[in-house]
């Protein structure tokens, strides 16, 4: 029992950073396997052979590379974009008359002060034990990107999910004919055992990821359209009307911006950055008729 008292749970949380780098390597390995299976093994030879089938192969390979480029772009933006840090000595105007030390996490149901950061906490911010800091509009810490997902990179994370789902669905469909051939009579196999093994692995991994991402995208679609983070789900259930729910259209704009041409790329227009406080993560519009 004495040894358990000296265990620091936050050290275990910090260890998730190391696991995160392992997950990044795993993502790279899966991408490499899929690239070999789709481009080198399955569709590249059809394109090089020429003829009518080459037209379809060119379309498949073009779609594959466009989606892969978008995945890499979104992934790098999620990894290297700061999700939002609380400015030093931050205080909300309404809190100036209150004692920040009276509560370390919550006062009256709203984030006020973090005893670990020794700093004020803007609305919807939370302390991440892995990053050891408060994150603006924190959704969750994602070990797949070795970073928190918060106000300033949540859009990039959602686009990463969508493009990865589209890529895995495409890979599954274009590898399906080769996968079916895998179960045919062995004498009809024209590929080496190594190539067949990579094909089998790529197909199974892409199918599994597509199914899991479908559920994940469905969950985040519900969160975005109701202007809720993963952390706020329980809090929203306790309220009669969620104060941040501005209607699905405005809720989308709080994450993706008002310039629809920018919705599909991991970028914001200058106007949106300046005109939508929620993107900066320190202030959020609320409903006037909200009932807690």
C-alpha cells in the first residue's frame, strides 16, 4: 500500500507521449503497405500495360494520390499546430472580483482557474495531463498525432478523419478483386507469396480502419453540429438547452469558418481568424435562451 501512495499518475500520462511516437510510426507503416499494395502491386502494372484498362487505372491512382496528399497535409497540420495555449496570467473580466484560488477546476459549472498551471482558465479549456498545460477548447489528447486536439487544430483533425476514411474506402474497393483472387485456386495465383501477404494485410487493415473511422466520424459529426467537445458531452446532458448550440449551420462555422472554399483544406481565411473568436479559442458566443 505504501508503494501505491508514491505512484504519480501523471507520469503514466506523460508516458503516452512515447506511445504517440510509436503510433506515428505505425501510421507511416500502414501508409507504406497500402501504397505498395495499391500502386506497385495492383494498379501500377495495369497503367504501365496501356490499353483501355489503363484509363481506369489512371483514375484510381490519381484519386489515391490526391487523397494521400490531403491526408498528409491534414495530419502534419494536426501534429504541428498548437491547439491553443492559455495566455500567461489570463483572467476573464467577470472573474476579476472573484478569488481564483477558491476552486482548482470549476466554479459554478464554468472553468475558472487551474491550480496546476497557476493560471486562469478560459471557457471550455481543460488541463491536459499528457501535455501538462491547459488547452483551449480541448476535445481530447490524441496519441495518433502526439498532440492535443483543441480550438486551433480541431478542424484539421476532422479533415484528417474524413480524408483517411475516403482513402481507406477507396483502397478497400480497388483491392477487393485481388483479395477475391487470393481465395481462388492456388494454381491461378500469379504473384509471389510476399506480394499476396502484403495485399492481404493492406486489404484487412484498410477495411478495419474504414469501419472504425465511420463510427468515429459519426460521433464527431454529432459533436460538431451541436457545438460540443468530447469532454463536454456529460455537461451538455445535464443542461436543458446547451448554451453553445447556435444551430447546426453556425456551429459548423465555429469550427470550419464562414468561407466554404476553405472548408475542405486545413487552412482558415484571414477574415475568419479575425472575425470568429471561437477559432482563436478564448471567447465563444452563447445562446441567450440557454437553460442549465
